[in-house]
C-alpha cells in the first residue's frame, strides 16, 4: 500500500471522526466545515469530485509538508514536531487541539 494516499485519507477521516466525537455541536460543525474546505482544496478543477490525479497531487503536497528535512521519509520526530506546532497554534487562537 502506498503510504502517501493512506496518509492523506487518514487526515480526512481523522477530521471526520473528530467531528463525530465532539460533544459540542458548534465544534462538530466547525470540524465538518474544515473537512469540506480540505476536500474543496483537493478538487483542483472545481468539478465537485476528487480525481485520482487530484488526490495524489494533494497527497504529495502533504508528504512534502510532513517530511521536514526532505529526506524522502516521515519520522515520528517530524510528526511530533508538527503536532506540537499545531497545538501551539491552537492555543494561541484560544482553541483546543484534539
């Protein structure tokens, strides 16, 4: 299994599951909106569907973002640093990070 599309799909599904698990309706709505924004961002030609090419292009962009040292591998350290940055950004905005 190619890890790039799996990673991208995991990010989308994670947002969906977080939205479902959230007890607060407004938080759930916010997370669902974020997921819709991500899907819209993947739809490069705006036809309302994500083609294989669009999906793979987005997955490649995500991989490049996660591979901080650009060695062609994503390590636990890189993921941990990214998560820490996301938590800090959420705290600055007054939100909670799941």
